[in-house]
C-alpha cells in the first residue's frame, strides 16, 4: 500500500484544523504542537492544500488557516490527493507492467482493492471523523496538554 507519511500527516493536520476552526484561523505552530508534526513539513503540506482550495490562509497577527470549504464537503480522498498522494495497492503504480513489461497474475485484484479504498476514503468527510467519539476524546486530551505546555 502506498499511503505514505505525507498523506497520513495531511489528513491528521486537516482533521486538527477542522476540529479547531471555529476558534478562528489556526496557526501551523499550534497544529505542529498538538500533532507532533514538524512545522516545516506542515508548511509544505499546506502549500498543496492551499493550491487545491482545501484551506485558505489568513495573514497578520492572529493569522493562520481555515478550511477552504465546509468540512462536510472535504473528503479524506480530497486531502490525500491535494498533497500528491495516491492510494495504490499495485506494485506497478497502475502501469500494468508488474512482471517485466507485462501485467502480473494478480494485477486486477490489487487494482480493485485500490478502487475500493479510494471509494471508501472519498465517502468519509472531515465532518464525519469529527463525530467519532474517539476523535473527540483524543482531541480533548491534546488540547489539555497544549494548555499545560502554554502555562509552563
């Protein structure tokens, strides 16, 4: 499966943004602290997310990022594609040259799996994830840790 750290971190950062966006623009530094993702890596990811319209930036004091459209309209597949990731279970990257220059025996199986995963991720929005009890619990824990870090 070729879902790299880039795609996973993009989804994590967008979910964090979706969880906190009602507080106003969210800084990448805050996302970085809560999610333990380097700030420079987030800057790279958000450049792609901004290009595709999934986020919009607000400059100046108190600036940061906001979702570029309603979070119910942002699918996990959208986020992964925005950072140039693709879910592909084939060995050949869909080129059908898995065995030398020819299709391998199981190419169609892995291609079908990739299609199912893509449809699955396309059917889940950030708003759907926010409704999950465990997501809410983890987010609350992270917020408490952030508050304690700011007090010290």
